[in-house]
């Protein structure tokens, strides 16, 4: 099923980390009308129209020599000529995702199975991929880059200086967390060279975590973690040839300790295209690099007084079109998130999605059909629909056209699509606040179901237990906020009910998406609706809603201020509007950025919020990483007062209500020092509270037997005790 659940975000969002293999989405076949999947240990091709399965690789073919048990692939990739399969097995987690493990190749013509990098440390290979000609497999192992000849099994060691602090072909913690950069090398189109990132973290100070649970002596765990105000790790792009393993470094202008390189791809056999951001992320440059001599030239740039949209929905892959004469780029330069067609030389820029609306994500480029498919929701930012425009407008009417709605207009809510590379078919999922996820396969461009028997009904079944109301709240500051309210079962408008508000509030996610599953509390052991709670969520300015760049960037240098006031004033308006809410029973809770918002609301607006549960919060904005914090707050060396005003720790004196604070001591994302700093301030002012440390647990607080059950039980008991359930 498609996953679109506010309570299942990653990184700085909620901390429930979704373990995944390297390849996301559907493994499409080359024909664009079938897909491949592991079923019963076999790799099969499936026709979505008929559900007929054809076995491509039998389970028995995946038994290594001398073994009796077949490999269990977590992901697989076919070579370009479909004669070989690369299999990813035995994975292990690196920070957020399972990106480290072992790789095997199955030669389908010879029916030969063999391991790649068999002399490397077991479970150490990362991001292995075929060269375009299928002759080699490139991979990273222990921070060095390798290429292996599949026929001769000869291994080229392409870098030799890799270490924990000198990272080749992949990234450090902060690039992964904030730019989504993980796979850090690219084969050239002719398979003769590899371009790769090198991250030099030697000048980045380590944050030391302490593991006190795995042995009788404690163990220090160092993490290279650049705090806000610290200069970035120098990053450079190198190109290495298999014929000569000496690296040629690209001569990109600018101090590497004051810039980032979040994207890099090949534009030709001897040319790279690179995106460079300045440290404040207010200027983005697109740069060509000549890989023969390392020379570079900037051909396109944009800037913003707040921050430049990262254009990183997919940080691997460049959206080239028209035989690489043009490419597509997403920018907010006119105040809306739009798609532009830019000529290769950067001299011609064409706006393709005209109008006062934001696009969400580019889903597919169908050059043969002359369409770009993308999700958007021009009239309701809580929903998502599929739209399309012409990628190469040939008439004035095409140039001036409004986006064409593809999704069924009668299915009101959130639509998800995984479109085949040829743009011929797609998997379509739909849900809304009371409609559980439903799916169908459709053909494009006509948007018709492949199988009428399995099409989504015009009126799909609803979950009658979901008494959800979507509202727009106008605050005392004349700011209109989107919100939803989940009323309890057996609701009586003449009685008063407790209110539990779920918050996030920062630029990383929204909380009011009209999708199924967003309106129940995953930490509550029981049924909040049955127990008589009203639940509420509100999206403030600064959240990434499709409401224009001004909405999103209003939070610049005001995180912890404008977003907190918006949420507080929104809840205040709800309390004034609905007489059935008990103003003395108002609780708020959140995780990570939402934990920070919870504390700020509880401390700054104690007249509104009586009880709060804050999990893994950033309590001092100076304690978080540089890429995220400086993007939204600027540099503390230049505007320290904004950091002070926005930090939870500055408002501790305001606590009057009930507080439960929760943190994992092994949190590599929002460090445990955030909790200890806040504890000291609470103690200093004699503020009474409850605190729970989860020893050696990460940001997700899920490791160890019984951990999640314990957290849920504690959370539930606290809410019931200090924000008692039921109508009065």
C-alpha cells in the first residue's frame, strides 16, 4: 500500500524510522507495462492487467555454491541488457536506512551465481551498481570506492584514503539527514569513469555519545556532527578512470568550507553537472565540469533572501529531456514552486506550470506523449492530485495552458502514483481522512483502469468510526490555518470534552494532510475516540504546505516564534469557536521538531495548554546540525538573538502545567544533551515535571524488547492522568 502518514516521518520529524532497501517503489520492466518482484523467493515478472506471473529467476538459482539455502534478496537490479541480476542481501542500517550489506551477481546466460567484493569485510558494501555496459559493478566499502570486472573478477581499488573522517563515494551524517544524499558515486555513460563525492570530515568535531548498556564498561561512540555555527565539511567532486586510478578533482569555485554540493550527475561522457549551494543556502548555482581537465563554468543561478528550494525530491538523477538539449528544474523564483524547462547552456528558461499554485513532486516525464506528470492541489493544500502539462509546448495555447487534472475529480483527498518509465501505466493509490487506502492500475494518458474488476469504486468504502472535520481557522493575527478535528464516538455537542493537540510546526512536514491514518494517535494504547477525546492538528506558517513560497518562508529566522504563535492562536480560536471543548483539559504533544513545539507552546502559552508530552525535542537551536538550522535560521554569528528567542530553553520560566519529557540517550539526531540542558533549567527554576530516559535508544526510541510498548503505556497513562478522558 502507499504510505502517506504524518505519524510515520523520518529524521527530524517523528523518529519512527522506516527501514528500507536501496530501491524504492516499483521495480519496472523495460517494456514499461510489467514489473518485477520477489514472490516466494523467486524473481517474477507481473502483468498488472492480468496479474499473470512469469518466473524470471528461480529460487534455486540463488543458492550459492556449497550452500543449501537460497539468498533472500532485499532488492535487485537487472543489467541494461537483462543478462545479469545484482542482488542486495544481509543488510545493516547506516544512520536511517539499511544501505550496507552484501551483493551477489547472477549471470542468467551462464546460470552462475557469485559474490561481489568477496574479499571485503562482510556486510560492508554500499550502493553497488552495474556500469551502463554491464561489464563492471562499482561499490563503496569502508569509505573507499571499488569497481569489479564481472568476467575476470579483477577488482580496481579506486580510492585508498577512505576512513571514518575521509568519506569517498557516500556521505557523512548531515548530508544524509538534510540533503537526502546517500549514494555518492556515478558511472559515466560510456562506463569508463566514475565520478564521486569526497567528504572531508577531519575538521568537523565529533559529538560523543555514551553507550552504557552493552558491557560493564561504557563505550564512547563518536559521530562527526557539525553543529549550527560550525563551518561545513569540505566536499569535492573527483573523477577516476579504470584505466588510470588517479583521481582528477573538479576545480569548483568557492571555499568548500562555505558551500555545499547536494547534486551531481553526468551530462556527457566527459562532462558533469553539479549543483552548488552557498552555506546559507540562499544562492544555488548549476555548474558544468570538464572531467578531462577539471575546469568548471557556472551556467545558471538563482537566489533567495530566505533559502533556495533544494530541488531534491530525487537527489540521484538529472531530469534531462530532448536528447539532453534541455532539462527540467523546480524553482520558487516567482513565489510559487514551479517546473521550468532550461536549455543545456542555461540561456533559455521556460515556465511550464503557470499559475498561482505550487507543484508537489514531478512523477513522470513522457516525452513520447509530450507530457510532464506532477502532483499538486491548487485549491486545497491538504490534498494531492495528478496533473499534467506539455513538456514541449508547440502552440501558444499550449504555452498558456492551465494544468490538466488527471486524477478522478470525484475522489476527493490524496492521490499517489508510481508511473512506469515509459509513462504507459501507473499504480494509483487513493485515500482521505475516512477512506482507507485503495489501489488500482491505470493506463496513461487516458487514465483508465487496466482491469475494471479491480478499479477504485466511485464511492470507495469509508471508515465510519472516523468523525473528522476539516476546517480553516482565522487567528487574531488574520492568518488562515488548515486544521482537522477528530471528534469522539458518541459525541454530544452539549457536553465538554478534553482536547489533545498533535503538533510538528517546522519546515520538514505538515500534519493536516487529507490522507487515511493521519488522524489517530499511534502512541495511545487504546482508542482515544472511544475514550472521549477530541483530537486536533493545525499547520502553521513555515510548514511545507502548497500555499506559496511566502507561506513556507515566513519562518525564516523566526523558528520557535512565528510558528508557535500561529499554532497557539489557532488552538485559541478553536477553543473560542467550539463550546464543547473543555478549556481546562487541553494537552499537546509532539516528537522531535514537534517535541520542541510542544515545549514552546507549554512554556509560552500556559493559559491555553495545560499538559504536554515532549519526545526527543531540540531544546536549544544551537544544538542541532548546521545544514537544517542555518537554512531556516541564518548564522548565529550574525543573528544570535533569533536563536535565543526561538529556543525552548529561553522560556522555561513560563511552565505552569504538567510536563512529561522523553529522550533516548543514544539519539544521534537530536542529541541527549538537549534533554540535559533543559533539565538543568527546569531544576534551576524549581519547575516540577516528569522525565524518562530510554538508555541507548536512538531518535526513534524503538530499539530493545518492550521499548515501544513501554513508551506507549507511559504516554497513555500520563495523558489519562493529567488530561482526563470523557465527556462532562
